[in-house]
């Protein structure tokens, strides 16, 4: 107890040294949480090239260009402005923003929000402006290249804005849309001097795109922003190379007002002086006939091809450089590619989303949740990098020599992928959480899941013997033990992949869930992808981590025991003895070891784990089943009879892999259904009137378990997984009702759109905005597809001989 009481002192000492002396960011900053702003909309950009988020009022307000590092800054100069002209006179000119800022006061601000509407269905968004008194309607459709099973265009750092103009007048109208952008992201570096802009035009295959490049010349990770428009018959594109966004902006306003065009000076701007900011603008113009309709197409691209993480030790090339080069001069080609390919992207996005959107059996909130929660795939501090061309297998395998025969070909072909546990919890590929989120990856970009698993497999067989003090217990232990799964693959503020386990709270070598979650994902991935080379490579690693895990079965009854501390993903909720969560994951992993051994023809290992499974199943039922549900743990203390919403996590994975019946039935079907019905009755319906999802822990008398800071939280990603489990077991209505509570709480009542947190409580408390785990909603979709008999995997995957 004393060691836990002294945690705040240890944490503060560590935090002070990290943030005040070393001037670095804390991987979890408990003292400076990101303030909640209920402003976010759909982010721009593909996977792993950085993201720029726009708010639902059209502002550019969340920036992640440096990998994994966020700035929450609304840059007021980044705007769209409309100019309408009739018979050679400007009749209306307005910034399409409700703001009334203290800078750029020469512009006409304060658009009335009553005449604007926002819709988002990731990766697209729509902003509709009914221009007051003008009889003209503008619809801006925002598109990013986030396309399932696409490993090229999905990596591009671009967003396209398609402006549909409807003219309800009885006369022609000349319409111009001006897109202005500051050189930078709203941080103090914008004033560091040396930044400059230049106009550009790029023509290829008869298609011409023109605009302005804004070169942001920082010492580390310099980048170029590009604003552009597509030239076509009837559409003129003009530009302003540079203006001062900190001034009144009157010269820009008058330039546009005069003739609906910009001056289009030639040549570069001079570099900014220290303390100075600069911005540029591009303008697309066309004539819209009376009662007619025209389209203007603009784009934003950003090119930061070569990145260093915080340690600055290694240079990494982003995935898109494979197609557009790493010279830092790709912005014109990226802009051209985006403006000439977005129609194809939209066709693919529609083909993917349409069957779900048109399914009248599915509730509307679910369709929104399913696609909009995917924002985290790109906006989770996501990075996708190429392997260096001179990289050899020894470099990748580490000193232990992992013996993974397809490691190099997989990483060479698909690169390395990482995303943060959360925008506030800065650790890449946090594995106990990725276990939940991985359904989105394996269903939509399976090669990235397989690449991520190879990276984890390499770290499993290697170790880091450096010792350090863990903050929760105060004990000293080494950073990473051999043959155990790491907690994460590193902090973007350090050197991910090279130095793993940025998480300092607990020594996770003693956690009970990480090794099991690796085994469960390996078989699940094989089941869904039929990648037998992957299965064969991962088999020895699965055996190694299960051997490490076996030491936690201290009484040799076939069931592991928890160690009397918070030794799993619920890292502040103590578990002692056999437990529903870890015990259930253990039995599911043992079952999958039997199945993999059968597929690979390894009779000896199959027999070993079959024996463990029969013992373990008996022990699990005897020690934890109470006639209605599985007890939280077997310790017999005050809260061991708590009803845990996540008690069926092992069954969830077994069901997703078709291993929930016949010879592979681990948990009696009647027990699983009874447990789920109890959770629905107690954790869902007896909590917040059944409107907020499932609370993590509930006492049998219907009062939330307050024994830990996490037991009376709702974890959104866990609730989506629970809903999927309910659907798998035929409790479809209960599943939808359970998940709907979370969606309505987060996206509607709390205004946390595009920043779904890890957790909230019934009243006033939430934790860790923009978190990875809610991607688990894709397991609901998998459960629904399996129920509808449309599962892409056959019931019986092919047998694979162990020796090719």
C-alpha cells in the first residue's frame, strides 16, 4: 500500500525532470491534460503522412505534421472566402467563417452560422452554405484518400475540397472561392524566420493544376504546404504569393473585391524575417449560368517526406515517398494527383460504404459510429514509413536473430506502421489496447496489421537489459525481458522501434494479458487473411510467449493467476488469483495454440495444450462461475464478485475466429449467454438509466464498483467489443443498445466528435481524449457479417504443413 501511496511523489519527480529539466514531453502528462474543445470535425490526409483536422465550423484547428506530436491551434488566416459578381460588379464577398478575429480586420467576417450545415462520414465531410439573400448555395465536399486495401493512395498527405455552386438566380453569377493559408501550423516556429512562398503550376497528361507553395524551413522536419486549384475550361486560377496574416489583410480583400480574381504576381517571396509570419492564397473562379450548377476543385497538400523522431538519431522516409520521392519537392505532383484522382477515390469509398449505409437493418447512429471512429487510423499520431533501401535482415532482427523468414519481404513491401495509444497517451502500438483496435486494421488494411505483428515479434525475442525505476511500485527492473510481448514500441519523442516500452507506470513483463493478446491476434489474422507464411513465421514466437506465460500458472491447474496488482490493460484495477478477464484470455489463447498446432501439423504441441485446456477449463468454471456470470477474480475479497463488463473477452476473439462451438467450445454457451445477459441487466441497464453503455465493474446489488479509479469508468472501446460479443451470441438488440449509449454520450451529449476518449464516468469525468481502443467497433461489423453469412473467411481455413 505504501508503495502505491508514494506513486504521486515518484511521478511528480519524474515529470519535473522530464518536462522542466530535459524540456521534453511526458509520455502521459497527468498534470497538464489537453483541454476539451468541442470543435473538431473530420481530419484531412491519408495514413501516416500527418494530419490536419478541420473543425465542424470550417476552421483548421488540430495539427499533427511532426509524427505523433499534436498542436491544438486554430490558425485564423486558413480560410475559404467567397466572392459573387453579377454584370461586372461584386455583389457579395464573405469569409466563410463565424469568427470575428482581432487580425485581418479588413476582411468581412462573422458569417451567420444559421445558414451553414456540417455533415461528416469519414473520410469525407460536407459543409453547406446557403448564402443569405443571394439565392446561391455552396456545398464544400472534403475528401481524403482513406481507401481500404489500398497501400498507395491511402498514404498520401492530401485533402481535396470540391465546391459545388448552385445558382438559383435568373441571371449568371461569377463565383470565386479563395483559399488562404498561413505558412506554418500556428506555433511559434511560424515566426522563426526563413520561410518563403512561391507560385507553381503543374501540368501532366493535359491536366493543369496551379497554386502556391509555402516552404516552412525549420531545422528539424522542414515541410512544404501547397494550396492549389484545378484549371479547366471555364475555370480560371489566380494567386497571391504572400501577404501578412498578422495585419489587416485589406490589400488581399480589395484585390479579390475588384474583379473576383487575385493579382498573380510572378517569382518567389523573400524569406520572412525573425518575428514575421507569411501566408498565401489561391483563387478558383467560374461563371455559373442562371439556375445552373458548376464545380470548383481545390486541394491542400503537405510534404514532409523525411522525418526524425524526438531523439533525432535516425532518418525515416514516409510511405508516400515510395511513389513521390523524398526530395521535399513533391507538393506540386501530390496536388495534381489529388485533384485528378479524387473522383476515383470517391468511387472506391462509396463502393466500400454503400452496402452498410443502404442496409436498413442497421441503425443510423451505428453507420456514423462505424465510419467516423475510423478517424483514428490517420489521426492517431499515425506514422507509416519505408524501410531504408540498404536495410538488411540482421538490422531488423536485432541481436537475438528472430528467424522470421518473411520479415524483410513484408516490411520492404508494406513498410512499418505505428499509431499512438491516444493523442494524450503518447506510446506507439500500445499492444494491450491495439488488441481491441486491431479489428479495424486487419479488416481494412490487413497488410499493415501483419507488418505491425512482425515488428512486435522481433521485439518479443529481443531484450533491453538497461534497468529503470517503475513509477507505480517504485521497484527497479529491466526495460524489456526476452520472450515477452512489449507494452508498446516506443515514444515519438524518442526513437520508436529502436527503444520500446516507453510506458513507465508498471513493469509489464509481469502483465498477464500482453503475451496472450499476441497469440490471439496471430490466429485471428490468419483466419481472416489465410496468410500461411505469416502463421508459420509467428508459430515459434507464439510458443515462446506461451512458455513465458506458463510460469503464471503457479498451482499447475491449467489456469494462470493474477499477481495481486493491476497486471493487465486495466492498469489501476487490482486483480488477485484466477480472474475472468486474464483467465478467459488465457483459455482462448490455449485453444488457439491447439488450433494452430493442428493447422501446422505439430502433434506434440497440440497434445501439450489440449491437456492444459481441459484442466484449465475445469479450474476456470470451478473457481469463477457463480451460476450467473464469472466473478471478477477468485481472491474472495470484497469486490471479487463484481460483474466485469469485459469478462467475455476471450470468447469475443474465439467467436470472431469461428472457434466457439463443437470441439473448440471453451466456455459453455449457456454460461456465456447468461454472463452477457447479466452484464446487460446490471452494467448497462442499471447504470445511468441504460443510456451510457456498460460500466467496467458493477456490484451484484446494482451499484458501480468504486474499488478502483477504473472500475466505475465506461471504456468506449471495451463497450464496442462487448456489443460485438453480444451480437456473436445472438443478443443483437442488446448489443446495439449497449453500443448506442457510448456513441450518443461521446458524439452527441459530450461533443467529443473526432476525439473519442478512453473513458468517462457517469458524471463530469472523462479521460484521455482521442484514444485508440474505440476502433474495436469494427469487431461489431465483423460479427454482423458473420451472422449474415457473408464472412470472407471459410469455416475451415486450409491446413498448412509445418515444413514448406
